[in-house]
C-alpha cells in the first residue's frame, strides 16, 4: 500500500488489515489520531477467492 504517513496528522501508519488471499496490507491505521484508511480491494484476489469458493461448493 502506498500510504506511509497519516493524511490527518502526518504520523506513521501501521497495518490494520491484510488481504485474505495475498496477505498484502490493504488498510492502514494511525495510532496517534485514529485515522483508518479506506480498504483497498484487490480485484484479482476477489476473483480468485470467488472461483475457489465456487469450486469447493
């Protein structure tokens, strides 16, 4: 994820959530002001995940 500093206060961001498929950070969190970034959706991972679920069911 490209965001390294908080848009509100400028402090460093930490990983809040990782993609369930590729484990790349897709949401960040600032401990200083509580800012939580928008969750980044990986279309390729979403498609892969749905295909996997369809094959299992």
